[in-house]
C-alpha cells in the first residue's frame, strides 16, 4: 500500500478559541501515523484570513479565497485528498471545481454516514443563526427527509471549550431530546470543534439507555477522504467542471 497524504484545511483564523480542536487534529495525525506504520499522514493548515469562526454564510464567504489558495497549494504539494474542517462546508463546490484530488466536507460526509447507519438523524447545532445554513446545505445534499431536528446548545465556536463539562452536558441533553422527542436515530455534532465531546456524550446517552451513533463530522469527512484516496475516486469533472481561464478582477489571486 502506498502512502496516503491528507490535507486538513482549518477555515478559521487561529485564536485560542480553536486551540483545543487544533491539538485534537495533531493528536489524531500522530495516532494515524503510528497505527498505519506511516502509511497515512494527516497535515493541518490554517487559513491566513477570514473570521475567527464560521457560523453563517457570510463567514464562509470571507474565508473562501483563503480556503481556495490552500486547496490549490495542497494539490501542488502532492496531497491525495483534502478535508474542510468546518460543518458549514465553506467553498466545498468551489474547491471541487478548482482541483482534481477529492475534497470532502464535514456536513456532507457526516449526513451521508448518519443516513446509512440510522436513516433518521438530528444535528446538534451551536447557535440559532447557523440553523438556516445547516438546513440549506442538508437540502442541497438531498438529506432533508432524513433530518429529524436541529436542537441548539447556544455556545459560540470560540466558547465551546471554555468548559468541556458544559459542552458535554448541553450536547448530551440536546441529543436526548432529539431521540426522545424528535425521533432521531443518530446525532451529528453541528460543529467540528465539538470533536472532543464525543466520548462524553456517548457515555451520558448510554446512562439513559440510548444506544445510537454519535457522529463527529470531521472524522466522517477524514475517513471519506481516505477511502476516496485509496479507491482512486475523486469528484466528477462532468459535475464539477474545471475552472476556465478568463478575465477576472479581484484584489487577491491564486498562484
């Protein structure tokens, strides 16, 4: 088996608010390298501009040029696949048009996994203003009929790790509600920065007799990317047509 190199693009500018998530990715990269004997490498790169967090489509738009630059450079640097480390899948279609290596989005991958494993799922949202964005993406991905609900924990991205205990408690309560009241058969975290809460939420649900998949979206996208790289599959260029040369006027440029 040849070495597989996956590039993780963090679309938030670096602040202490995402420090825990960055460390989680570093720990995961080290574990993957050790467990596969160096055959799988995960590298994270952080955008140079945009917002401290992506919680709406405006934030996504601000980050898009910087994401595209990293995606293009990643292909030039020989990566086999790319993951966008944000549940709103910022610039996902644009990235797929720009490069030929597979680009995976956390929302699309996790919804696909939940639909396959459970049929009906809920997304644990972080803020009310992200609700419309999540629903629009899910509708575009054709999973609207499988979506049971989007219960919200009211914690901004940059505050998620102020109290790990509070994050786990709120996410577990939202998941419990999704199952008991909304008919969900799996739950997805609606932010990739919630990744460290998976084990705690699973444990609390099991204490209440609830045994369902708790899906962490970054890892769903990562293993989708790895699968595509191993299979030699990427986005269709009859769906995501290559970007054509034409006159464009912007105050930034791809190199």
